[in-house]
């Protein structure tokens, strides 16, 4: 599979999902949380987290985390990556929330609660599609 094909599969997989699993490690130990997300490009994701939640506390302590974009079945294409989190504010936060609402309209009620807007930077995706022979997965690095 060519890099162009792997990139197309990654884009298609991101577009097909409204949520991902975000794994963090903080003072309370490791934690996995399901969150709604939107992609501003192939290597940049945005989401909102509860201001007083365990996931945000962990990211404040250690901004390096992991994500998986998956149906939960290894029979479907999935993406994995290590990410670096940045808490956004001001116009950048508003633009990220607008992007999130455009992809996941039913996230709107969450925006009226105490939340923080977070951007995840992906250096490299591991793209896996077992039924189509992409095992082991292929690395797709940000350019």
C-alpha cells in the first residue's frame, strides 16, 4: 500500500468517527476516556474535556497521551498515535469548538458546562486495516 493510500485510509477513518479513546497518565494513575473529536487536519485533533475531570488533570500534569480511533473491532480499520496536548484559549479555542460542533452537532450541550478546549498534535499515525492486509500497521508521519 502506498503512502498516498495509507494517508487516504487515515483520512477516511478519521472522517468516519466522531469519538476516540484518549489514554492519559496522571497523579491518579493511567486512565482512558472516550471523547468527541474533530480533525482540523490529518495530524491535528480538537476536543473538549471537563474542567474538573481526571483526563484534563492528567494532561495538565503530563501533556503526552495516546489515542485510538476505532470501532472497537480489529476487523475495522483503526488508527493509533502518541499525541501532545495543548489547552487552547481565546479565538483558537472558539475556532476549535466551532469545528467540533460542525462535525458532532450533539456536542453543543457540553459547551455550556465547565470545559476546556484541547488540541492534540499527532507526530505519526499507526494505520491498521487487517482485512485488507495492512498488518502490521503502517506508520504515517506528519510532514
